[in-house]
């Protein structure tokens, strides 16, 4: 299967949370946010799950560093729940929404009218290998996966992630219901988990950046 090279990136607390119980995501520092925008400027697309769109209403553009180009914005959104007024649909960059066959037609139509390209993969939930193949067919060779925890886990489980980069902020927030780097159903044993090899690590402002490759 031909698919984009995928870098998963997140800013997380020392206890692995991507947000607090109240949804606060101001985790990593300014230097780290600039690092993320430099990666965005290098890739063909930036992808999130519908949970992140509904919680954070992100723009997903490059705006913290200078860039002559904008990557496409990609959302995994089985039921086409992306609100037509969401910032991810702004005209600053192209937007591709992956939906399933279960997405109501009127919502799909509304997304198309808002300027999004809609890709259908899977019966009830977006089937990620199909979606990645379709994105490759649309010219996307390098993709930055920016969460959240549900989508991260599915992408890892499907073997669709090549690199994992995290900025660990020096803070612990706890909360059994707060989103972590990878949620989903989880793996039962350490051996069946996604194995990583450390590539490099460095302090950045108040944070510590760790970069891994996924071992196949
Ligand atoms: N700190 C950071 O770097 C960072 C980055 C991103 C997000 N966040 C935080 O993470 C939270 C959102 O995370 P989340 O886990 O709730 O949501 P998410 O991972 O952004 O989105 C999950 C949703 O994606 C949809 N989806 C479609 N196909 C899927 C598939 N095959 N596998 C998994 N999901 C699929 C599902 O909804 P449907 O079934 O309706 O499609 C699922 O509920 C927010 O609080 C946000 O602030 C933090």
C-alpha cells in the first residue's frame, strides 16, 4: 500500500496528557509551538481527529513562523460533524475531510459547500489505511499527525505512523479522563505495543523534545 510518511507530534505533560480534565491544552512553550509550525511548513498535510476540531477549533495553518506555503488540513470525521464555521475550513489552505459511508448526506454536502474535499473510506468509521492511500493519491507524501489521543492510537495500531515526536512540558496534571498521547482500546502486553527507537532528544525552552522512529 502506498501511503504518506507520517510524523506524529504532540505537546504533553510529564504524565502523558495532551489536555487537562477541563480541556486546557496550553502545555508546551513558545519555542515548541514554533518547532511544530516549522514541521507544518515542511509537510504536505496536517491531520487531526474530529474530537480536536470540536474541542479546540484549530486553524492548522503555519502562522507562527514565516512560510511561503500552507499544508492541506485533514480531519478524520466519520459522521461529517465538522461545523461549517470551523476554522479548519477557512480559505487559508485546502481542507480534506475523511468521512465514512454512515455520514449523513446533507452534512457531507454542507462541508463541500464550505470548500472541503470529502473522501469516503469505511462503513461506520473512517478506515485509516484506505484514507491514507487516498491522501497519497492526492499528492500527499508527508503528513503531520497532531492528535488527539483517539486518532493517535488508531493510526499507531494500524501501523501508519513512521515517527513520533513529543515535547514534554515540566508539569503534571493528572485526571483519569484527560486525553493522553494514545488512548483507544490499548494493547494488552508491552510486547504487542508499538515499539520505538530513540533518535534524538534536546531541551527546548522549558520543554524536552524526544524524537523516535517506529520499529517495524
Ligand atoms: N497537546 C496536544 O498536542 C494536542 C494535540 C491534539 C489534540 N489535543 C487534545 O486532544 C483532545 C481531543 O482528543 P480526542 O482523543 O478526544 O479526539 P481526536 O483523536 O482528535 O478525535 C477522535 C475522533 O476521531 C474520529 N475518528 C474517525 N476515524 C477514526 C479512527 N479510525 N480511529 C479513531 N478515531 C477516528 C472519531 O470520531 P467519529 O467516529 O465521529 O469520526 C473519534 O472520536 C482535545 O482535548 C484536544 O485539545 C491536544
